[in-house]
């Protein structure tokens, strides 16, 4: 199974007279890291959110924000600063006696006084908050997972196409390498024959040189190992496991074999195919780094 590490999810719900908004986003990361932003300071609730992410995902950097707001008067408490009110009333009574100002003051006048009334949201216990956010949190993470899966599917389609191109290049290299050794041997024979003129060639010595030449140019081991790695990649795509890290490992191994093929061969055709394979693998590596 292939999932991108990039995604976003958002859920907004009314629960028990409160507005719950949860957002989650993720980007690529070497490991799994979760950053939780809460509307209140609660380690227990933060850990609940973090565990929910860890149960669903295996890799990526996640940012999850949770906000709970009371709607209207529900879940809110109005408190009066009584010492301040006593002070205001005493001062108002003194002013009324001295200057004939209306007394007592009306409520509307009192409501305009700074810091006299304080409105605070009633906070739920952490267990109650965890229960309230459980459903919207699950829906948000479902959205995030769906986006990651869709992007992962698109990436895998591109990766498979590039691996198909790599296989085509490898088949050409295998075919070309078989004929290249024979051609180089023929060129060696022609050069020696030109040098010795009409003298008879030492076939034994020539055979020895041909064997050395063939050994130096032999890339059969490298091509077989590369074919084996490509088969393992195909099996990886058919499995239900996360593919990102394993894909990076196979790319490293295939790259090692391809580099050796290029260094051993003197064929321009093989050199060109090696360059093309490296280009394709670099593009695959960019995709693999964003796969879980």
C-alpha cells in the first residue's frame, strides 16, 4: 500500500452547545512526529489526540489543532468583580450627594464599566472533552488518510511507469553487453593481425587476452542483481506494507549496480542507457521521499 505523507483534513461540528473545529495536516518526514495545538492546556487531551494519529499513520510530520468554543450563553459563566462594583457604587453615591447626579446607576451604565463583568467558557473535564472530540477527530483523520491515499496512488502510477522504463533500458544493456564482448574481441584480433602482418597468431595467447577482456567487461552479475531488485520492487507494490523506506533502499541497491555497469562497459549505447536509468531513478527517489 502506498500513501503520500502530504494531506489535509478539517471537521466542524456542533456538540452539546459547543462548536468543535478540528484541523489536521501532514507533510513528509523521516519518522512519525505529531504536534498538537489545543484551545486549553491539557496533557491528557493532547496525548489522546497524539495516540489517535499514531494508531492510523506510520510516518510523517503532523499538525493537529483542536478548538472548542461555547455558542451563545451555553457553557459560559458571567462573573462580577464585586469589590470593584462596591467601589463604583460607593463612588456613585458620593457623587450623587454632592452634585445631585441620578442614583442608583442603571444596569446599562454598569455594563459599560471596564473589568466589572467577566465572561468565561466553562471547561469540561479532560475525559468529557476527549469524548466530545472523538467523532470529529476520527472524521478529520479519515479525510487526511483519504487525501494521502489518493496522492500516494498517483505517485505510484508515476513510479511504476518509470520502473518500466528502467526495465526496458536494462534489457537493452543485457543484449548489448553480450554482443559488445564479441565485437571487442574481433577488434582486438584485427589489431593484432595488422601488427604481426603475415605471421601466425598465437591463438592461446589471444584466447587469454580475450578472457581477460571478457572478464573486465562482464556485467552479468550486475544485471542479474538489478533484475532481482526490480522483481522485489514489483512484489513490494503488491503488498499491503508501507513502501516508502523500502523503495528508497531498493533504489540505492539498483543504483549501485547501474553505476558498476557504466564503469565496466565501453559501449556508447550502454553508457547512454545508464545515464537514462540514473535520471529515472532520481525522479523515483523524489517520489519515494514523500511516500509513507
